[in-house]
């Protein structure tokens, strides 16, 4: 009786999107899928040569924005691009750019926490704040803010304290904004991938080279991007990806004390 037929879907065709972290991994794959579905994309990342490959492939369906997501000038530039396009509206923001770090909290210096929080939390918060007016004026097209979180934004594990903190913060922001923006017709979708076989582990900050990340099963970035686009089109509130990811999150919800014990034993003092 209470089906989901009332729920508005997001339509990529003819839409304009911003995807941060578009130079590799999940972001790059998502740009390709969005463009294949008829969307135009402003692709944001720091590595110009990687972004340039997107233009080679997709021509003027993609607009490159070489910049750091933590720099307010990158948002200014994105908004200037939207205004120059003559439409002054935005249909989708994907806050995907992210970094990680592995190692004991007490052995790291303050900069690991600061860097990870800047990229994974303060930057998405800044991008959300700045684009909300462009989405509010565009409610007929059912705009979406999609934040790429992590299963570690639902269940915290040892040796990734800064990353967990940043993704829990993004989770909280997403849940709060979702209800705050519902009346404006803006959906907030939190996508929480588990381990993904991207370049993510090649650029860990403040991390010893011998640190490894263990997880059950992993997905290729294409599969994460497909699941992300599905969640965006359905304007889902949240989606937790992969069997391993779901197992971790639901074990934590059902038997948190047991999981705590298991995780504590996994750490060598
Ligand atoms: N890989 C995993 O196991 C995993 C699991 C759960 C969640 N996630 C999340 O998924 C998202 C995408 O990660 P991925 O796996 O696709 O990793 P990735 O291949 O390393 O991609 C990260 C992207 O973020 C961009 N980026 C990083 N710092 C930036 C900055 N300061 N300014 C602008 N762009 C920046 C990188 O581009 P440039 O270096 O060119 O700037 C790159 O395009 C992240 O939010 C990550 O936390 C990943």
C-alpha cells in the first residue's frame, strides 16, 4: 500500500553535475556513467593530466576544474562555470574526493587528522553549503547531493581513527542535511562503500609503507560507481555496499560488544 511510487527519481539526461575526485577510482568511473546517461559533468581534482584524459574521451560533455577541494576558490570556479553555462542551476553534487591514513593514533602527529578532516569532511561541507542555493532554485528537477562516505562511517575500526572520524562526521552531516533540505526538494544520499580496488591505498597520508588494510572482499571502482548512480537515481537516503561492508556494519549494530572485542584483539600493542 505504501509503495515508493511517490518518490521522485533523479534523471541524468540533460542534467548538470559536479563530481569531486574525478581523476581516478570511483569518481572517474561515475563521470563516465553520468555522461553515458546524458549528463554534463564538472570534474574536479588536482591532477590536471588525469583530468585531461576525460576530455579526450568525452569532449565537451565534461568541464575540467583543476583544483583542491579544500580551497574555496575551487568552489568559486565551479559556480562561475555554472553561471557561464547560462543555466545557473545544478542538479547533482557528488562529494567523492577523499583520502585516508593508517596507523596508531598516538603515533601520528596532528597533521594526519587535520588533512583527513579537511578533505573528507570540511570540504564536502563547504561544497554543500555553496551549491544549496543553486539546487533550491531548481527543485523541479529533483536535485541530489551525494556524499561518498564509507562503511567506516558506520562502524569504527582501530588504526584508522582519523578516517573513521571524518566519515562518521560526513555521515552525521548527511543525515542532518537530509531532513533540513527535504522541504527544499533536495535529496541527500549517503553512499558507503567498503574496500574498493582504486588508487586510494597508494596515497595514504602519514602512513608507514608497511601498513596494510585488511578487509573481506573488495569491489572494483566501476561496480561502486554503478551502485552509486543507482542510489542517486532513486534518491535513496543511504546505501551500504558489499557483503563484507554490510556484515561489518550490521554486526556492529546487533552485537557491538562482541565486535569491539574482536577488533581490540586484532591490534598488536
Ligand atoms: N578505496 C576504498 O577502499 C574506499 C572505501 C570506502 C570509501 N572510499 C571513499 O571513496 C572515495 C573515492 O575514493 P577512491 O577509492 O576512488 O580513491 P582514489 O582512486 O584515490 O580517488 C580519490 C580521488 O580524490 C581526489 N582527491 C584527493 N584529495 C583531493 C583534494 N585535496 N582536492 C581534490 N581532489 C582530491 C583524487 O584526485 P587528485 O589526487 O588528482 O586530486 C582522486 O581523484 C573517497 O571519499 C574514499 O574515502 C574508498
